[in-house]
């Protein structure tokens, strides 16, 4: 999944900020709980106002991630 995320990071540069969180790090547990990420990988897309779209859990297609990003940007 990381190569797809890196591609999207390049394609959406200047419009979207990507943050990759270590699922297994103790200091990220509160953030994972906040966005209901229970499995790895998990994807959280936030709208510009900070409200999240539904969390995506498990491997996702590039098309699905693009759809989420575009929804957040509209």
C-alpha cells in the first residue's frame, strides 16, 4: 500500500497533507482510537474543516483512495 500512498502524495501535492502513522507505536494509540482505526492498514481522510470521512480499513484500491480524497476536497 505504501507505494500507492506515495503516488497519491505526489499527485495531490499542495492540496493534501499526508501523514503516515506507525500503527504499532504506543504514542499513536490515542490517534488511532480517535479515528476508529482498529486494523492495519487504516486510512483516515479529513475534510479541510477537520471532520473525517468514514475510516477505510484494510488494503484499498488506488481508485477508492482517490475517491475519498476528491470527496474531501469538494
